[in-house]
């Protein structure tokens, strides 16, 4: 088959970032409770000092550190226990050179004290006095106002992903409504005369649509939203009409299927006919995934033509659609998802192609082992058993048994 | 402080699995479209052969392989092109020793043919004849009926997680309603006299509740559902009442907070007063997380007491609550989430404790580097910058710079 334009996968990702990075999806505001996994649309600047007051980090006695100079097990510094600070209340009592105040962990430090002595370092004497058995330094066991975060400081930058661990500081600082990038909307279009939609029993020669639900699940796992599903047979006018509507209702259209040359050519032609369409690549140095099509449309919209087989479709999705998604959301980070492993078996790759080989992962003697999953083209069950993709750059032509490899986790 | 019962983290996980693994949450049926990330409640057995008919894996000519014996570039086997199979239609034409049939990739193989010759291995001659330039073997370039999956075969076992890559085979085989384990319901209870809920400006000595939203986000990321939030001050009767209601409305109660000894003792006492409560551990060989409390209640319900600081809370959550979640759902697998990395800096750990040290991850010369994140206890921003936890087993007392370490990804 003739490819319209063949580019390396790395160069295509760069083109995708350049083309779509210029368009940024609009922001919306969501309650903190629903913000997890979203992409921040603005820098979050601390409106206050955290903590807002000096807090004890221990259960113990707040006192002036200077009065503990020279304290030892045999000659302790002795203070009168002059009061207690209760959790959640302002410290109204004060310490001085001869008086200390009991503070639980997290309580507000009282005036006159610059450190807290742990109860383990003290002894309560019978007459209500407290013996402190070692010298303390100023600030010891105290989290000072603003130690964690100062008013005006950047807490989280625009483009950060709100992983669960990012929620606590936002809550602690009182952020209740969070500006996030709206989720990109993806329309899934299934093509192919042989495909029947869910619920229809396939006649001889027909197969069920397994790509559309699979692409939807991958899209949602990535942080996208599905705007709708549609389907076209291989009639050009029908496909053009379906694509126009899909483009209208979404930011990005994922055209699934077409494993035969005729179908692929046909999809590419129709994508090229969409108003303002610019084909960025048809033919990618990606294996599997060579027949992938990437087009940009006015307003930062995109169309991806994805191969019909599960592993190929997933490889193109992760290698290319992921780059689009990160570009339009302005996402500056992603979950850690590439690991190093030892190759179990040898692997051949095609020169000049970035190769994505499905593999399983297992641990042997606290070493991660990647075993390539080989199977017949067209299998729908094989890829469901994979844990990741072994990703080989185009300059690597093959790998020996035991090689150190990079695995993109699924 | 006195611990009720100190156990190693590994032994406690085993106790949790034994205690709660005997209870299995009920199943429910969801449409395939909403099944992603759920846990399968039944074995999925293929209702049919896949593919349901012999399919060509190439664009080419279907023919009997025996008629290509001895074919070469100079003396090809020659066939009359007797017809074409269309995508999505039953093959009504047949091949024979002198006739071949054009088949696109994925089309149904016609009768009389046992292999497909790629168009690249053939030439269309001017008179409508097809020359085949090399011998073919039976089954070559054909995915036979049932090659991928046979009727009655196990497609996915009960307890599997429906990762996006698991969706395609279920769709291909026509599964539309999927039996999944219902999501465990978690109630989050915030304790502490110093905690104010969202929306209320903290007075001096008070702080906002950052643990509840953070625990909720972790719970949902793990596959749980939040049944509700509640809050209690440190009054025992009030806490007992709040806990009783939380237990009523959920499968598992996460009691957050209490960094002072008094608060912790108090929470443990009240958990022990719940009807039928059995304390499995109070005091765990886990650092941070030693004051964690785990209790089982009748009917497979659980209560976890979690520390108040973000990193400690997350460590207990991942190390212990995760084991509960996997037990009651019967989940037999988890996403790959432990990686090997090289330690940047040295690390001390407490003898006899399983140590969870927050760290960042970076790649240098295609090697993963784990850098421990150290900071003051009580910081709410520090942990939000972590990429994972360096996990050190209790028998490791410390690690030198450059050591090979295991990192649990966040």
C-alpha cells in the first residue's frame, strides 16, 4: 500500500505537541471532592501560612529552650506545670523561665515557649513540677507558622495532575472550588462493513465491535470523556457524514478499524475531505500501528485513524493519542508508568520502527522479568493478558535474552 | 504509649486476608460499558468459538495450499480469479485447484481454500489470472475458527480486574452484562477537637480537615465507594454514636486522625466498644503508621484507625486497607505498581519495622532513581510531591547510596 506520508513516531509526537499544544481547552470549576485525577487549570497560590500557628510536634511540655541549658539526667531543669493547652483551642496560658505548659501533638504553642520537650525526656515530679533531663534548642519539636507553606507560595502549578496525594494540601489550605481543565471529549467511530454493534448477533462473515468499548475504556482511564459512539459502513458519503457529526460533537475523533488496505485508504481519503483537514501523518514508524492516520482540524480538533487489532490499537492510542491528550489539557506530568525489566527471551524488531511488543511482567528473585507475548494477528484475547508494552526505539534492531528493557505499564 | 498488641505488617496483612477473605461482597450486573476497573464476580466462559469462521489475516487470494507446491518466482502456480469475498458477507464463491478467490484482511475464507497468499507474493496477470510465486502451507495467513478462543474456554477468571485491555475480548464474544463484585463502601470519620470541616474558617488552634478528602480520593482510586463523611470531637459518647452510624452505612470505616497519644487511645477504646468488635492490631510494625488500629466487626465489616499525617495515613492505607479491599472483593490481581530503582542517598530504617519512605522518581541514563523526600513531621505539602514509597522490609536496617530498592508507585 502507498502511505501518504511516513514519519517516525518520535517526530510525529513532536508534531502533535506543536500542533495541538497551541490550543488549550477551557477551564471549569469543580468542588475539591470531585477534583481527583483532573488537570489543574491555574497555579494554586497559598492564601495563608500553613500551619497558621506554631504547633507542637510531640506530646510534651512547651517551655523556653534557654531555661534547659545544661540540663542532664542528674541535674535536670525543673519547671512548674502552669497549665495545659487543649487541642483545637487557642493557647491562653503562657510559659516562662520557670513555668511550662502541657501540649498534646498538634496543639497550639503557648506564648513564652520556643520549644517542646517530649514527655519521654521529662518526668512529672510529685509536687506538680516537671523535670527536663536534657537541653533543648530553639524551635525543637515545633512546626512554626508557615514552616510548611507561606502565604503567596506556589502550592501546585498549572498543568499538575490532581493525584490523590495532591488533595490534602489543597484541603488544608481551604481551597474548595478547584479550577481544572475541562475533560477532552472523544467521539468513537467504528468503521468496517463486517462490524455489527453490540446486541446484534453477527451473521457469517460479520464480527462484533470490540474496538469501540475498548477505546472508550482506554480514553476514560486517560482522563477523557466519551461524547458518543457512531458507526459507518465503507460507503464514502456515509462515513463523511458520520465523521462530520463526530467532529461537531467532540474535540477528537477516534476512527476505529479497517484492517484491510481498501478500508484504510478509504478512511484516509474521507478524513482528508473534512473541512480544513490537515493530514499530519498517514503511515507512522510504529510497529504495530504503521497505518495510523493523524489529522488536525480547525480549532485544535483532531482525528486519529486507529488500526483494528487490539494490540495495534492500544499501541497507537498510548503512543500518539496520549500525546494529543497531554497537549490540549496542558498536562505537564503523568503517573510513573515506565519500568525497567529483564527480557525473558530474545526479540527482533523492524529497523527504523519504534516497536511496541506486548509482554507480561513477573518478579523473580526481586527482579522484574518481561516476557514477550506472541500470538496470531487478529487475536482478541491475546492482548488482554498483557501487563505492558516492551518499547524498542527505532535504532534497536533486536535484543538478546537477558537484555535490560523499558516497559510501558498498561 | 502502650500498644494493645503489636504485630508485624506482613503478619497483619495475613490476618486481614484470613479474617476478611472469608466474607465476599455480593455480585451485581453492570453493562460492559461501565465495567472497566471492576472486579469480575464469576468466571467468564466463552459462549462460542472466536473467530466464529475462518478469517484471512491478509489482503490476498484464498486458494488450496496443495496447488502451490513447488511454486517459484520463475515457475509460479497460476489460478483463475473466480470471485471476491466482501467484508462482512458470507463467502458464497469457492476456490478449487485452479481457481482462487480475492479476500481482504478479516474476510471469511471461501470453501475450497485452506490458505491465503498475500498480494505481495502474487501478481495479477493481464488475462485475469493470478500467479503465486511461492509454496504455501495449510492454514497459512488464516485465523481458523476457534483459534483465538473455543466455546467453553475460560476467557477471564473470577477475581480478575477489568482493566481497559480486558474489555475487547468480552465485547468480541458478545458479553453485554457483566457480573462484578459490588464496590466496597467506605465511611470516613474525622476525629479530633482541632479539626474543622470544609467551609469553616479555622479559629486559632484549629486546622482544616485535609485527611477526609484525601482518604476519599485514595479510596475511589482503589475501586471503593464513599458512603459518607462524618466527624466527631473527642467525646467518647459522641464518637461511639458516630462510629455506630458509620458502621451501619458502610462495609469499612476509616477513622482518620488523632496525632496525640490521648486521641489515639481514645479512638482505640471506642472502636473496642463497638458491638462484636475484635481488635486485630493496635500497634503495627510499620513506619510511619505504628499507631494504626485494625478491628473486625460481625459480617466481615472492618474499622481502620489511621494516623493523622498525610504520608502516615497513605502508608497505612496502601499497606493495610488495600489488603482488606482485595480480600472482600476477591480481587486476585492488581495493576503492576512496584518498580526497582537505584537509591539516591542513604537511608536509615528502624529495626523490626517495615519502613515506607516517601520518595520522588526520576530517570537518569535510562535508569530509575529514587530520592527520599525528608521533611518535618506534620507537613501537608511534602507528601504531595512524592511519586512513590521506598518500601524496606523489617530485616533491612539501612541502605547505602546506590542500593537497588523497591518502590511502590503512588
